[in-house]
C-alpha cells in the first residue's frame, strides 16, 4: 500500500514511515505541491496525508483506491470533506496537539502589542533609543480580552489571560456550556467588538466566518484595541485590516496567519509598523510536531489495517454502504 504526503513543515518523515512500515505502507512524497501533481500521484494511493495543501474534489476523484485522508492539524478547510464522505473516504484530524503552543503564541502576540516589545526592538536596532516613542502604554490587568471561538484553544487562552488579570468575554456561533468556576461571559459578536481591548481569534474557517473581521467590524472596535489572529488568515479581510491600521480605526494587529502564505514580503500589511507578523509558527514546538506526526500517521495506519481510528471528522461515512475501508470496532 502507498500513502501520498502532499506537504509537511518539519525536517523529515521518519516518524510517519516507522509507523506505517508496521502495516506495510510506503510513502509517496509530492515535490511541487501543485494540484496537477496530486492528481497524478493520487491514482494508485491508499491514503493521503496533508498539512496545508488543498485536497480538492478533483484530487479525490482521481484517487479510486484512497480509503482515508488524514489532516496534519485541526482545521479542515483545505480538504473537501463533503466530497470525500460522498466517495466513502474516512477523514481524520488531530484535534488537540498544539493547544498549549497556539494559546502561548496568542498571548505572546498580545503582550508584545500591549507592551510595545517589538516596536521598541525595531526602533533600537534602527538606531533610536527612546522610551517615549512607544507611549502611551496602559496596564494590562483590568482590560478586556474578547475571544472569538471558545474551543480548546480559546479556553486555553482564557485560562492564561486570567493569570494576567484580564477580564475575558467570548463569542462563539454555538451556545457554550460553562462551568461554575468559569469567570467568563458569552456575548454577541457586536458586543465583543465594542467592549474588547484585545481580540484573539480562534474560530474555524467556514463560508460563514470568512472575512468575519472586515472593515465594518474594525469600525466597531475601540481605536485603542488590538486584534490577534493565530487561527486562519482568511478570517480577516486583509484589505480591511490594512485600511483600519492606516486610518487608526484600531491600534495594531498580531498575525501568525495570512490569506496567502508565504506572503509577498513587499505587501504593505506585512511591512506595516502597527503589525507584528510571524510565519504560521504558533503550532510549532518539538513536542507538538512529534505528537502531530505520530497521531496523524497512527490514524492512517489504523484505517489501512482495518481498525477504527480515534478522531474521525465525518462519522456518517462509517454507516455508508460505499465505505472503502474495511473497519472493525476498536
């Protein structure tokens, strides 16, 4: 059996190959990352492992033997899950591998924006040592953090933000069950925009959330507020954000993700003095990447050896008569 790897962001595939060797599977690694290449390589593979590259209907349609598509990560916006389900293919993800890393990164961006850490560092390295250049600064404790998307990562940000004395509110498209110990309130999106001094985005990318943060949203925020995005680039309308920064509608932005990655380094948003940009690095640690590789590869190995994997994102497929994998219960 063979598994196509569309892309990966770590040094080697040693871990995946060791796991898949145990069930007689070899890896086919894409070189260009183009859809045309995926279509060509998918013809005789039994599974697809993908990180950020798109696994489209066209790719899936040309993979008649494919039993499973495994996402290296949490979000599924790069996989046509609906079409995969229609074709009887199991789709898996890794739902909790980088919760601590991404929430740490979101807080790091918040703190850097609030305390002007990056601003001062850039100024000093350009030859200006001036305390007053970054003022006014305000105390973080007592300010309000709005979290958009209150899943595992959003809750981890809440837990860490409370340690800095931030008041926390959140918006989620579904009603979230809170515990008695949770000192946090679910509010409307409009209310969150109006009240927050910082907004940290942790929502999935869907047709409904694409460009959730647009020019109109920024106009409803405080001019002293900051927006932080460590989720998906398309959640923010980049043109709207650029205009909001230029016109002083908001104070700044911390972005780990962008609509186009890698971006054009001449992009005015990337070079904007009020923006901190990191290269989709929030998920990254030695521990999280190894967990990601092991979990994604183990689920693929389970499916190809007839076992039910732990994290199936399209469970309806398991009841379909055209299910390609011959799975037995754990």
